[in-house]
C-alpha cells in the first residue's frame, strides 16, 4: 500500500444513520468482521444488528472520510435507568487499521461513558485480537482471559463541567466537519461536471480548514 494521508472527521452517528452503520459493517473483510462479532456472521445478521444499534441510549462514534463511515466505536449502556455499567465495541475497515484510530475512538467512548455516569466499561474480544488488547492496555484496563475470549474492564472518572464541555466541543467540531466534507464533495462533483475527467478540487480550494480534520498516515 502506498504511503498516503487520509483526512477524516470523528463525529457521533445520528439515529437515522443505521444504514450508514450497516454499510460500514458490510465493508469489513471476513477477518475484521469475525474479530468484531466474535465469529463469522451473515449479511442478514448485520442488517438486524444495525437496525437495532441506536436503541436504548446507545452512542456510536464514527470516523468519516469523504462522507463515508470507515470506523465505528459503539457504547451500550447496560441498564434502563441511570446505568453505571456499559459495553464498548469497535470496527475499523482494513485500509484504516494500524494508524492509531482505535485509540482515538476509545478516548471518545470513555468520555461519553463518563459524562453519562457509566463508571465501568467492558470490552470483549477474541484472544487473538492483539490489536484491541494493545489499545485497551493504554487505558490501564483490567484484563481477564477466559478460554478463547478476553474481557477488558476500564473505570471511567466521574463527570465534571470540564468533561461535559469537552464532549460538547467535540460534537460541535464533528458537525462542522461533516458540513465541510459535504461541501467539499459537492464542490468536487460540480467541478467534475464542468470539466469532465478532472479530479476533485484540493482540500484547500474546497475550503476545508485543517483544524477540523483528523489525519492518519497509511
């Protein structure tokens, strides 16, 4: 793979984006899909899973490149009323793996859990999922090995005015980034219509400020 820079934004998915989430899960290669769900799963399973993903207070952070969801981090509160436990899950398409994206997404999940009063965050993965185990170790997770599975448990701090402000600021940046990506794509399509065969406008011409963009080398 050539050494390129991938620009993208991280933002929360909206309740009406279950199809966006489903399409991302369907793009996972067979191994990534097995590591995400713990076994091989069918297209029908993913359809059902994505359709129910945004129920019960679930928060899903997504990494978008040119408007396409390429990675997701899910936070599921365990309980109906003021839950203090939650479960996290991650999925990253192969071309976007091994560039620190999982660490950034886990930081967002921990912040969201903290601000919702979730103190204990659990993450289960297969024993051979070394990449995920390396990520959670960065956050001092307690890890339990049981047969072919690993359960990582993290403790989130109590929420503060500062942590609430951090999440609100991240949400605002995510929305702004989504708008800028949409504008860039629309401008690029218009440019291609006016000059057939031409490439889309560079980011600087399309008006995309670097402050709103997260980049990972690959």
